């Protein structure tokens, strides 16, 4: 379970101070699929980054599966992040110099998974995402849908407890977007917790719960059945 | 994991071909320079270290103080009088062996029909007690004691006795005496200050004048006993001059220098070694380091500049679990890979450049790939370069924040931009420094070449006088030479008038303080010496054959007149090697040694039997004719000897061989340093243009001209070059002033050298940058704005 208490995030430059998050209290149970919605600039992505241990809050508490992480150093967060969180981005963020196979393999390399185990897991995951036939291609040789499926494969290959998706269908046409959402739904059905930022009400429909943000605050929470 | 790093590294090298080639090629050039210089430095430092117990072998010099003025500088003679070696052998128990050598003449060796000139020495008995060379045949120590035997080296043995035993065979030296080969020894390595092809017993050529303390002409070496220090031996030797040399020379103090220092520390000032060739070793060591740094700077600059393109990868890796340390490791291993690629390429470059480098620097360096030390150097260089050039990019790239990058908010910050500027300034400071060096060294070399020495060195031929069976034959020959229509005049001399070596304390004149040692350079000459060399006579006349009294008369230069404190020396009586005689002429001071030296007192004795060179001044425009005529004449008189003539101005150039090498090398390395710097600047400009693509587009839409955009993009770089100029100029001025101080006669460091260096650096930088700037300025703004 993850839980935040009164999360605050301030961004300050020399002249302007912006409050991106202003007292977020939120709880996500294991196996939940939560969508975060709201207009541009409401703090969705900032929240996702903090939840994903990529950033620290300015104030407040964050309990990540029983560990208080709000004051952790970058190094400690990186250790914790490794293997327990998978990320999916709008712009895929694949490494251009690596093939599909190598991109997916990367998290396992950092986890020091033995080679034969690695091979097995990567191949399983590629099969599952239906991109096995593209394993030796480079990202720029793939369609957007294939790239995002590769990115999802990379996010799940280490079997993380939590997947964070930041507008995963934002760069895709509707057919490919549909496929990606179905994949995320299936992963959730198998027990993976998913938190997804999205602008699309359709995509949000795949979630159990929608958290609406406005000006850095939670305004409403809608529950699906 | 490493495989993953390497994969990325290789692929990103291949993907960005321009940057990769700038990186690899720039580094390879830098490394090749460093390697070449490294090989050279290693060779220079290895001189005379191969002798067994080299640190116990010492070269003997003699310090003289002025008894009337103890505060005056101590003078140091690098050659010693003949009796010194015997006195040391007899008196000094600290010394295990002593050796005296002559200057090392080139003699004609003849075996059957085969003749060739070989350099060798007349040496005292204990040569091999001092210099222990491996024996190939015979007993060299015993052979050297025999007046009718000769010791030769392997090379000479193989040349004259190609199919068989040299031992016991006879050979003829200088068409004169025959010697039996008593022993063959191993060749002396090239990195030895002592070089010879043959050795003959000292006594064979010993003459009476060699037994006096007043004539310093010989090289003395000693081998110390084990556990004896130089200082102990010097202290023991301090009583030798007072005890043996007589009251004219009692201030002489032998001073020892370990033979391992002889090559690099041969300059003495006030009785102490003050350096010498080591300065050049240091300078070029620094140049090597500079060039390597310049190449590393390119790598660092391009890597941080291109961090935007690598940033996404850093972000992704961090998100999927990379720690900062593993990213730093990744980027370091990338720079290692580049460095290894570069060093491989540089080995090829060194291999290609080595023959020309050897020709320029007068060395015989080789790239011996079986030499483990070479590999150690090569690997060390690769690792140092990899770490040096990769550490900042690794540090910087691994510190990037993943969220900023992945959300597209990434901008290369001010930190690395400043760092890059500092590096460019550093790079161009070094380049400006080298350009100033090139110009100043070149100017001094021009000065040396064009300086009027007070004598003519153009159209003067000379060759050694040798092989005449008697004086009559030689006199007849000389008469014929002078009679040739292509010859203006001719004379003979004991040494070349541009490089007079032997000095003596034997000159006496009325009013001389007997306690004070006055050293005067001395030379035997024939008639018409001043006329042939076109030396101006201030007073009196040249020696003339028609004046029989001249055989005990003397000609001096102005410096000698000053030393003797004589206003009108002509007609005054002095005493020197030819006994009591009169001064018949005073020559205007001329440069009789390299321009490192001031003009010293000189005295000429008229005795052409003691001379070694025939000097001929040809008539203007008839040099070729003169050579042909002289060759015919020489063949007729002297059929056994090849006609081996040289030009005096060539010999003059040789006096500055070290400087000449520095001049050429600094030109090469300076150009390379600038080339490498420009490679980096080119890459950086390409990157800046790329980065400011959108800005340029907007400016063009708003009406900016191509010219204004080129200015905009070039201005920043040129500012950096200007700063570099300001920083480098004082440093260059200081260094070169020091270098010029080693010359007694020198050019000045004019302001135009600095102006020209600055102008050149700016121009080169501008040309480098402008290609990219113009390209960017000419791009249609639509293309750069559409991508937004």
C-alpha cells in the first residue's frame, strides 16, 4: 500500500515561486488501478514523479509499502525504485542505441539478474506484448504502438509491484491507444498496482478510481465498480 | 553489463560520425605527439645508463677561480690538460681507474683495397677499466697496451673483415702505420656520449706539449671505487693542481660529473652544472603534455556539449534503476573505449611519422612492439587519457535529474557551459603559447643565420689535410690550389674558425700578473688566414710565408689586446707556444664560436704543419668549378684519400643543431596543437549552431541578415580566443626571454610576434567557426521552426 499525507511541492526560481502540489492526501491499495486527471498544470505529473520516487516532496509524508521515503536521498530512492516500480511515459523514452530486446533487458541488468533467467524473462515479456518478432529492431524502426508496447514490456519485465504511467496513450492513435490500455488492464487484473495520469476520460474508464486534481489539490474522487 | 555499455558506446560512436571522428582523430593525433615525444624523452634520459656501474663513472672538468678577484665567476674547462689523468691515477686512492682520450679523430682505415673513414680514439691503457664493453674476440685490455695493436668494434670488424676472423689481421691507419687487430669489442650503443670505431694506445701519438698543464685538450674520465661519493673524490682531487701544476694554474680544481648526467647537464656556470639539453627535454615533455591536454579538452567539451543528446538515455537508465555510480562507470568506459581506439590509431600514426621525426631530430628511435615498457607507456597513456577526458563528462552526465530530462525540460545548464568556455580558453592559451614560441624561435634562428660573424662563411670550402707523404708535397699542392683561377685565396687552420676549441694559459706578456690564469683560445694557421676568411685587420698584417720571422710571431684579436691591456700591441713582444715573438697583427673581433658564447681572446700561431684543415675561398659564382678543379688536384696529389670537402656555412649550421631541431619540432607540434584545438572548436561550433537553431530561425524571420547571424555565432568563440591571448602572452614572453638568455647574441621579442600570434589564432578560430556559422545562417528558417 502507498499513502501520502499532506504532500506539498514548491518550485521556485529566483523570481517566482509556484506551488505544484498543495496538501495531497492519497492512498492506493495493492492491486488498485487509479487514474489521475485534471487540466494542464494542475500537478498531475509532479505527483506521479513523487509517487515514483523520482522526486522528493517539499513537505509532507510519503509511505511507500511501509517505508517512509519523503526525506530519502537520491541514492536511497534509486535503490528502492529499482525493481519495485515500472514507468511508462507518453513519449516512450526508449534508448535509441539499444534494440527492443536490449531496452527490455535493461532493468534486469541493473538488478543483476543471472543471464539465463534474464533471457527467459525478456522473451516471455516480449511474447506477451506481441513484439517478439521485432526484438532485434531499433526503436526508430517501430510504429508508435510498438514502441509503447516495448516501453510497457520494459516497465513490467522486473515484475514490479507498482506501474506508473504518464499519459501512456498521448502519442498514439486510437487503435494503438486501445491496445495499450487493454494491456495495462490485463496487468492490473494479474495483480499489479497501476497509477496513471491521463487527459482522456476514455482511458480513465479503465481505472477503478479517478482522482481529480486542480491547482495542486485533490478535488474529487470517483469510484468505478 | 559491461557488454551493454560497450554496445551503447560503439553504437553511439557510429551514430554520430562527425563527433566521433573529431574525438577519435583528435585524441589519436594528441596521443601520437605525446608518444613520439615520449619515445624521444626516454631515449634522451637513457644516455650512458647502460654502462655497468654507470653512476661510478665520472667525467672530469676543471674549475678555475680568479686569484685577484675571488668574487668573479668561476670558469670551467670541459677539456683537461694531459698530466691530470696521471696525477689522479697516482694520488687519488678513491679512484679505481682513470682514462684519457683525445678529441676523437676520423681516420682512414685501409684493408687491402677497402677504405673507409672511421672515428676513433687514442686512449690510455685503462680504457676498459673505466668503460667495460662486452668482448667479442681477444683481450682488449691487453691489446690496448700494445703500441702496434688496435681494438675495433663489431661494426668495423664486419665492415673490413666480412667473411671471418678479424683478430690478428692487419689494417692501416691514415695511410701510415699498420696495426694488428688485438681485440674486437661490442659496438657502443647509440645512446652513448662516447662513440668510436677503433682504439689505439695513447703513447703512439703522444707529443711533448701534451705533457704540460697549460694546454687543455683532452677528455679525462675516472671510475670511482665502490662506496665513494663524487664529493669525496672531488675533495681528494682539490690538492692536485697546487701540488703539480705550478703557480700559474694553482687555482685549478677538478670537478666530477657522473657520466649519466653528461649528455643532459653539460652546461656549467660559475663552476656548477646549470643544465643543458635537459631544458629541451623538459620543454618537449611539457609540449607533449600540453598537446595531450588539448586533445582531452576536445573530448570533454564535445561530450558535455552533446549531453543533451545523451540526457534521455541517462534519464531512462536512472528510472529503470541505474545508480549514479554505474552511470559514471558507463561514461568512463565509453571514454576508455574511445581512448583505446585512439591509441591504436596513434600507434599507426607514430609508425608513419617516425622516419621523418628521426630525420628532423637526428635520432634513431624505433617503435619496438616487443618492448614491454613501450606497452606499459601506451596502456598508461590510454588509461590516463581515458580517465582525464572522461571524468568530467561522466561526473556531469551522471548527475542529470531524470524527471527534468524525461519531461523535456532539460537544458544544458550554465555550469558545463562555463566549464566549456574555460576549457576553450585553456586550449587556445596553449596554442597561442606555441605559436609565439614558433615565431620567436624562428626569429632567433634567422638572426643566427644572417648575423655577420666578422668573417666570411659563404663560398668557403674546407677539407681535412691528410695523407701527404711530406711537407714538400703538401706545399706544392697548396701552391697549385692558390693558382687555380676559380680560387680566390686559401689558408690552413688547426680548427675551423667558426668553432675554435682549444684554449691555453701559456700566454706571457710584460706586466702579466703571474698568479692569474689568463685563458686564451689558440689556433695554428697558415698564411693569408685573415684574407681568406675576410677578417678585418685593425692593425698590422696577416702572416706571410715570405716573412720567415713570422714562425715565431703572433696575430691576436681585439679581445686579447684588451686582456693584455695593450693599446698598440703591434710590435710588442709576447711569449707563447712558438717561443718569444712579436705581435704582427690585430684582427677585428669575430665570432669564433657559436653565438651562445661571447667573443673570447684568441691568438694565432703561424705553423701550417700543425694545422688540420685547408680552407679555400672560391671566386664569386665559381664554386662548382672550384670543386671540380680541387677534386682533380686532390686526386692527383692524394689518390688514396677520397676528396671529402664541406662548406663552412654548413658547419656553422651544425653549431645550432639543437636549436634547429627545436625550431623544426616546435613548428610541427605547434601546428598540430592548433589543428587539434580547431577540430574541437569546429565540433563545438557545430553543436552551438545546432542548439541555437530555433533562435536563428526566429531572428531570420524577424529580418536578421546572414552577416549579423555569423557575427552572433562567432563572437562568443572569438572572445574566448582573445582572453586566451591575454593569458598566454605574458607566460610566453617569460619563457622565451629565458630561452633567448642562453644566447650571448640574440634577437629581441618584438611586439609583432605577439600581435601576429594573436592575429593568427583569431583568424584560424574565425575560419573554423565561420563554416558552421554561415551554414546555420543560410538555413531556411522554415526548416528550423517547423520542428517545434
